[in-house]
C-alpha cells in the first residue's frame, strides 16, 4: 500500500535509450535506495544500454556487516 515505493525504473521502459535515460536511472536508483533501504549504502550505479535492453548494476555496502556486493537488473522494452 505504498504507491511511491521503489525506484520507478519500470516507468522508463518506453523512454529513449540514450545518455539522458542513463543519467535518470542512476539518479533514481541512488535516491530510491537512500530513501527505502537504510541497511545499505550505494557505492556505484552502472548503466549499460544495448539495443532495447538496459542493465543497471548497483554496487553497495551492507551497513551492519560492511560486506560489499553488487546486484544487476536487466529491463527490456516489450517487442
């Protein structure tokens, strides 16, 4: 029941796959993790654009353990 929860990445599926989208995705991920997940600190957000697919890779540190890790999400526009 939290309509603003998340990052809004999926709302960008039909945006132009360009450098502007890349910058928007990076900013949205930093903002969303900072707002919704206080147990992690985002270190890096990488965006790879290829054809109709965008892959976002987030490098983060778990606050309690100082463990570093990454997670990736690939989103493709429907054909």
